[in-house]
C-alpha cells in the first residue's frame, strides 16, 4: 500500500537535518547499503521515465507526469520543509519522495512494476541525516565512508537488497573501522564479520556475538561484500 505524500512529509519533518555525526558514524554500515540500493532503484527508474541525464538525484514525478502538482496543503508543507534541508540534491529528492508518493496514490498504475524509489533514501536520512559531496572528486561523503557511485549502467542488472527493516539495518551496524563479511559460498545461515574489535558471528535475534579466531567456525566460508551480507541477513530475518 502506498503511503501518500503526507506520510512521507511527516517522516522527512522528523529527520535531524543538522546532522547527528555520532549517529551517522554508528550507522555507516546500513547507510552505505541504503545509498547503494537507492542508486540501483534510481537507475531502473531513470531508464523507465527517460531521466538518465538527471540520475541519480532527481524528482521522478516530473519525468513520469510533467503536469502533476501536489494539493495546496501538501505543497505548502513541502515549501516550509525544504529550506531546512541542506544541499540542492537532497532537497530535490525530498520533493521527489513526497510528489511520487502522492502521484502513486492518485494514479496507482503510473509506476506499475517499478520499485519504491525513494524508500531507501528516506531511511538513509532517518538513520543519520544528509550526505555531502567531495568537491575535488564528486564522491559522495556518507559520513564515515566516501563512496563513488560509478556510471548508471553499472547498477542495472544488479541484484536488489529488498529487506530494509530495522532488524536487518541494525545488524549492519555496531562495527568499528573496516568490516569484512564471510559466509558459505553457496548459501547457508553462517555469517561472520571481522572488524577492529574482533571476529563476530550472527546469532539468534540477528545479534552479533564475539567468537575469537576459531578455524573450525571459519572453515568453508568465503568473503562476501556488504551488499551480499545485507541480502543474507534479510533472508534470515524473513525466516525468523
């Protein structure tokens, strides 16, 4: 069920746009996955509505239905919100999230078969605020990690990260420094991560617990990237 523009506006009003640096650093693992999933969905949408030149941060409703306008109350609430939001790219996506949510309520078939474009980005904002740009390289500064998205076509055909609930996102956090994930090559419930504080295994309730360096526990595991770790955590969440 589509939430509508007013529900999205309420969520964006609750974001701490002044940036919770401590929160952003704590949640860098989930925020990086959320940004990647937004960029993937945006690539799909850009191809569907002719917005390739505007990718990655664009107002999809303007491309999908150029004549669409919000109602007076929603338009006024959005106009009041946007001056509080830093950076033009972020304001554009906030307006896009509200407008597309309302468009999908009024015209449910307008985006049939397309994923919920802005949900990963709204979650990203809710879990630590905005992002920035490196002026020298144009890389995205996600606070705690610098990320270069690469070209649009690199995201097409990539497998999605579909489970974005709190339990999955929380399980991507709580590590310090560089994180490495290890899991069975062909699937299975075992999942380890290594970071500055040691080696941990994912256990009941999708909570990590310290294991130390146990060769038996690590036998048969291969290194996987954070996106694949998020997919596997999502599958475990759906079973529990």
